[in-house]
C-alpha cells in the first residue's frame, strides 16, 4: 500500500494513472512481498471512516475511478493529502473535476455495489503545502451529503499517547500491494509501528525526495522494511488506539529498509485548522 504517484520516486502516493504508476514504480526497486506490503484484507464495515476518492472521468471505470484515499473526520468532512488534489494528478483544478466523489462503505471497488458515492461539494487545499519538501500535505473535502455518524473517526490531538514511539498502528487503502503496480480491488490494511523521528530524519534529510519535519510529519512502518503503504494509498488513514494519527503522504519506494513511510501528523492538521480535540 502507499501514497499517491509521488510515492514511487519521492512518493506522494496517489495514482495519477495506471500507466504512470507502472512506469514510475519500475524506476526503483521496491519490496515485492505482496503479503508484507499489502497487509491483509479488511471489510469496510470494520473501518467505515476509510473512504476512496474517485473520478471515473479522469481515471476510468476500473476500480470505480479510485485514485487516492481519505478519512471521514466529520459527517460531511473528509481529510486527504494535498497532492491528491494537485492539478497535475487531476488534469486541472479539483473544482473542475465534475465527478469528484468519495466512496464510503464499499469494500470491493470492482463491484460498484454497496456503500455510497457522495459528491464533493467543496475542496480546500492547504495553501502552505510545499510539493518540494512535502510539508503541509493535507486537504479538506466537504461532502454534498452527510455520512452516518458511525462513519466518523476521532482525531488524536498533540500529546496523545497514540503518537508514542513503538505504538502499534494500522494503515488502510486500496493502493499498490507489491510496489510493482498491483492495485488492490478490495480494501486492505497493514500493521505498522510509530517509529522514532530520527529514523526519518536520517532517511530524508532534504534534497530531491523531500525533507522530514517531525513537527508536522510522522514516521511509521518497520525499521527493517516490510509493511508499508504504497502508491494509491495517499491521503488514507493511519490509526492507533482507535484514533486517527496520520495521513499517508510520501516516502521512497514501498516497504524498503531505511526508507520508512512518512505521514502527515494529524495533531499538526488540528493545530493549523484551529480544530478542537475530538
């Protein structure tokens, strides 16, 4: 699993297009163990706050046009990665994507059945997002219709023990399960751990791939490589102790030793938006 199309190189981990993802993923070796990278199947009913971002006009009808992940933090509010709303990925500003939708409560994207497809009424992309450093990689989507109350997950504010180093966490998505362009049709999850900031600071000190900032980012995965998110998982949730702690953002490869996954730190999103503890 992992974030948008940038996850393959510097990975923001959305899926701009299948052809793009395949060509980029082949440019660098990545872990090929489907079970390790892809994790295990889960049913949407067990994690109803996980949503898929969809545009069939832009990404085709296969897999319901899914290109990124997201997470419902309010009945009409979804968080995702800012790079998922990038004009390069969408072919234009998000407000011009006429069929931009959130798919909630659907496990299998091939079935086109179950759950709901809800139109996105408004898109707010963090104006401080920096595509070079990958800082501030979050966006807020407002839905045209509210989701059920049980579809909303609480967010972990600053100081929450869910952020503690070594804490078990789970990342969710429909993205690449091997690092080689093998996109999942059904929702999957991978168990990871919150890693010390020093690991990501050493892995991403700056340069072409971005720079790790412990104040606004979160390091998670396995120190020796293995379980991880991947292309197509961008914007999806990282959950610990039943609370949202991160959004899939970027990294190098998928499940590579020495290149942990980098997530947007949710407490920093709350601080930036002035949101109270939920």
